[in-house]
C-alpha cells in the first residue's frame, strides 16, 4: 500500500465519497494534506529531487470526462481511473508520458467515468474491452480508494463490457471476494530477479508478485502475465526460462481460465533516453543506438529496438518455452 509524503486535494474532490475517504484515512497521520488545485513541490531545480518528491506525492482530483483514448493492442479503450505509478522503474515510458508529473493521481468521480464507459458499450454490438492501467498501476492506492472494487462490480453487470489491468504490486486482498463474473482480467507484470533488482525500484519481488497472482487465480479471475521489458543480456535465456518455469509450477491446478502471455522487448526513444539520464544519471540501461535498430512506431515517432535477428531469436525462445509448459494459444503477442 502506498503511503504518500503529501497529498494534494483538488477543492471539488472533497465533495465526492472517495475524496473524503482518502482525506479521513490520512488526516490524523504525519502526512501533509494540501487543498489546492495546483500541484507544487519544494523549490528545487534538480530533476532527481523533483522526481523523488513527485513519487512521494498523491493527487486526488476530478476527471473531466470526455472521449476515451484507444488502447491497442491490449484493449479497445483506456479507462482513465488513475494516472501515474508509485514505482520507480528506470525504463518506464511514463517517465516520458507524464514528464514533469511523476506523481500518482486518483480520480474521485468514478461514476462519471463508468457512465461514459457504458455509453461506449451500448454503441457496440460486440464486446468492448477497457484497459485500466494504460498510464498507471492502480493497485498501490486501492486499499483506501476502492476504485478498482467499484469498477469490477460495474463490469460484472455489463454483458458486453470487459475490464482488464496489469500490476507489479500485491495489495489485492480487497478484490478477492468480489463477484467479478469473469468480466475482469488481472495480469501481473513479471521480469527476472536481475532486472527487478537493477531497474524496478520500489516494486515487489518476483516471488511476491507470483504469490499475489496465485491469490487472484484462486479467486477465479481470468489472469495472465506480461513479461516486459525483455532485456537480452548475458544469460537472459536461462533467467527467463527459470521465470516461466516458476509461473508454470505455481498456477493453481484447478484453474479454469487460460493463462495469457504478453511479451514485450525493451525499446526506447531519444526523448525517453534523455529524460531517463536526467532522473537516473548512473543508469546502466542498455541504450546505445549503435547496438539497436531504428524503427518508426505506430504513433509516428521513432524508437530504438533490438535488431531483426535478436528479435527473431527472442520470439523463437519465448514461443517454444511458453508453448512447452502452457500452449501456443496462451500467447497473445511477442514483440
């Protein structure tokens, strides 16, 4: 559970149940509570310190509900319940996406957001899928916001609506007894012990994530794993092979759903690299353009990916390994 150093409340946020609940939760704690529509930190031009202060900050606000952004390939639309993440992963694309806003922000007008989702569902005769973690990890604040609980209960009643999100975190206990009706898929982001310890700061260990995933599976939720980003370092095949072995042996024997895998190789943009180097000046992330291939992405900007040969080798490895313990049908994509 995320315990912030300070919390900013937008003035209107306290008019909502969730906003008041967060305020009551922390009002008697040694935490700075600020009612202000503008987020501000102690004056400091050091990007490392700004990032540190931001990561210790929670913002409670009201979302202006408008058109939902698309979210291919994982879902049809983003469901904007929360933005930001409490983790400090060096490679994270949110370092670029959120820029000078590294804090976590929760939106208290969840009913408005879900009512908007209902409009999208009603316009489509087929199933409409919503992603709840496109720009966030919603689990660390769930114990005192119950935003996911409310959302899971909503989608359980929607015949043509499905909800999904991914997390690195383990605060899932409040979700275990919900009547989710198999309409919510909870995936877990996994990586090798080496990558977690070197780059995924302030996140749970692999063993704790696996333990949380077991709880979710035992509660009957559809589930799966995102293995990302995959780094091709010396010994990577051995480490990722051991990871998949662990995932295979710890899946409950009576689990009724297919375990879905999404595998994503490491990539970066020059913009991301520059931001990362500002925040983590001593990073050892492999970001040497001479060792990568430049490729234009689906959104029109260029990124540096592994070479065609390396990606082919990676795809063959994960296809064979996952298929041998699960099945080829369990693989959503490997990119």
